[in-house]
C-alpha cells in the first residue's frame, strides 16, 4: 500500500507541475505573442479550441469540465 501512496503523491506533484507550466506558457504567449519560441505554438489557441469542443459535446463536455476543475482545486 505504501507504493500506491508514493505513486499518488508523485502523480499529484506531476499534475501540479504540468498546470504551472501551462499557466507559464499562457502568460508568456500573452506577453510575447504567439508563437513563443521555447514553448511551442498556439497554447492560447489550443485552449480556446478545447473550451469550444467541450461546449459542443454536451454532457460529456460537462463531465470533462468537472474533471478539469477538480484538477485545479487544491485539497
């Protein structure tokens, strides 16, 4: 069971780092324009498309949005 606790901790930390990198890339793209050389291209465009797709999917989009919100919330 200790392995699962450690694995869960690692996954939570990786998710948090991923969200921080996502926020950094959004801010960098807003400040420096698109594309930012070291972050790839179109982060804001991709997020806008994701939000549009979630809106078109109905109930599945709501469930996905709930999962995303859950990831952003801290316990």
